[in-house]
C-alpha cells in the first residue's frame, strides 16, 4: 500500500484551458486562472474573489446540457441537490484577451483535493457535500449504495456523489487528507466518517466491529467501513460530525464532565425558557 499526499498543493498546475494553485494550510482556498473564454463551475457561496473581467452567471445544477431540454436539466439539478449540493451553481467565464482569476474557499477547516478525472477513468465517488468547484463539463450525479447495510450503517447514507467528466474537480475534506493506493484484493478498515472519496474500482462494504465489548465500549462504533482494492481512496482525519461533537463537548464542559456538562446545559436552557416566560407574562408599567 502506497501513501501519498496531494502533490498539487502549493504548486501552480497548468492546463490547456485553466491552471490552479491550492493555497493555505488548514483553511485553504484554490485560485483558478482561466484562459480567455474558459469556464469554471463553483458551488454556491464558495467564491472568495474574482478578477474584474470575469462574468458570473447562475445556472441550474452544474450547467450541463440535457437531451430533454429544460425539464431534463431541472430533474438533473434536483437529483444533484440530494447529494448535498445546491439546486443552482455559479458559472464563471473569463472575458477579454487576458487570463482571469477565480478563487474558491473551503467551507471549513481541512484540505482541498484537486482531482484530474480524466486520469481516474472519468469518474470518482465522493462523500455528500464534498464537491467545491470544477471545470465546465464535470457533472455531479447520484451514487446509490446498493447494499442495505452500507446505506444504513456506512455513515454516508444511501446517497453519495458521483463526479463524471474529463476535467479537474476540487473536493473538500475535513482535517488532514491522505491518499492510499490499494493493491488488488488488499482490504482496509476505516472509520465510517473518514472516507472522502474512492475510485469506482474500490469495493465499499460495512463490517461489524467483531466483539460485543469492543462494539459497545471501544468508542469506535458498531461498524467499520471495509475498502477492498484495487484503486485509490482518500481519507480525512477529522469528519465534520466528530469536529462538531468535540466543539459541543468543550462548550458544555468537555468529555471528562459529560454528564455534568449535559446537566449544566439543561439548566441553562431551563433558565432561559423560564426568563422568557416570566418576562412575557408581566404587564407594561407606565
């Protein structure tokens, strides 16, 4: 099993129609330079800055055409919204005779992964909400989990994202990102929330933790995700659910004072509700 990091990070990468560079450490953004006439599609709210000669349009879904016209584009956009993305996207077009820049910021602490879909066979499976931006022509589709146990216990539900196309797509991961190469038949067990993306050749399944004591008191949950090669997988060290849980735990007294923290939070909520009821029940004084 070979382990590698994102080789494009911090280094400009040039293409025929666009180039990009990922900047920052924990709160990253990607700066895309478009050649005249080139286009890039960004998720709503992801834009950080643009040059003056960039034209911004709102498009339905990812802007891809459909053989069924507007109705087909609408249904594709609806299906896309089930993957954690917005119904509409923003399309950025470079006008004029000089290259123009567009920057997209990550939605939270973590890493931005540039993926050359053409080198991946034109397809990549990602967790819901991972898509950040992509070259014009890259489509975001549904990826259904065919195994019931994967849908119920896999941490990603029955729906994941399927990125199709030949261009570059930018995917966001929480925490530190690592890329693993799995040999044919090689299996890897991971936490269900740490999976970011995988190539379609990787088999994704869910397995029981194995022992009742480990499942109940080990702190790792009842199920693990099992990834079997060949192919590539990308893992994140800090899923957003784990990060939000840690922040909430710190806000109410930390892990060591879990019961105390919950009682304290309940007491605060009770006082707030009591003050609202008492304050609203009185009569105004002249």
